[in-house]
């Protein structure tokens, strides 16, 4: 059995299905590095994207302040319907 690691063989001599090679089994024919393949997790953000994110954050902050101010005003003004 050329090139087959005997530890990967089942009792009948067949290769166990679904078995993965460990990190140190670089001679195993199915071995492939899966860590740090040179890809970044995401593309660097463009200047326009960073500005858009900043505008959205400012808009969300402004909305939160507005909601808080509205709630405070509602608490200060007694309800005349009672």
C-alpha cells in the first residue's frame, strides 16, 4: 500500500472515510494546510465605507439622544388626561 498511512486504515484495510490528516502528517496525500493561507478575513475598508460607517454611527447616536430627550420631556410634563 504505497503512500498510505497504516493508521488511517480500517480493519479491512480500506481507508476510513471522512478521516482528516493531523497537522504533522505532511506526507499524507490528503494533507493540506488550512491555516494562514495568505488570505485576510475581510477586505480592507475603503475611505467611502469608513465615512459611511461614521455617518451611520452619528445618526444612531443622534436618534438615541432624541429618544432620551423625548422621554425626559414626557416625564416632566404631567399628563392632563387624568
